[in-house]
C-alpha cells in the first residue's frame, strides 16, 4: 500500500508543480507527471534529511514533494532547454 500511496502523492505533487511552473520544455503525460512528483518527493526527502529537517525514517510531505518536483523541473529545463526547434535568426534562412 505504501508504493501506491507514494505514486498518488507523487502524481498530485507533479500536477501542482506543473501548474506552478511555466517552463516551455516540461515533461508531459500521466506517467511523466507521476514520476516527476515521486522523484521530487525523493529529492525533498534526501535534502530534508541532509539539512536535518527530517529524521532517518521520515519522508517529505506533499509540500516538500511539490518543492522537490519544482527543483526537478528546473533541472529538467536547464538540461533540455537548448534542444529541439529554435526560432533564432541564425536558424532561419532569409
């Protein structure tokens, strides 16, 4: 039951993070949104335990998962922002 609960919290956290973020290269789809939230929860748990906010057996809650998902989205956009089509003058033929 813990895995299902983690996926549901991750899905909600991923949806909230995607609504907050306005980046052009966001991952889309149900599975990617759920993975975004789950990875965000893992990131928030790891950072929270490293800082001392959470104990060894504690995990991040919904707000922490949303913050972690926003961090993951920022990294995603930083890594993949230059890929894809571009509308710069250098790429266009006049």
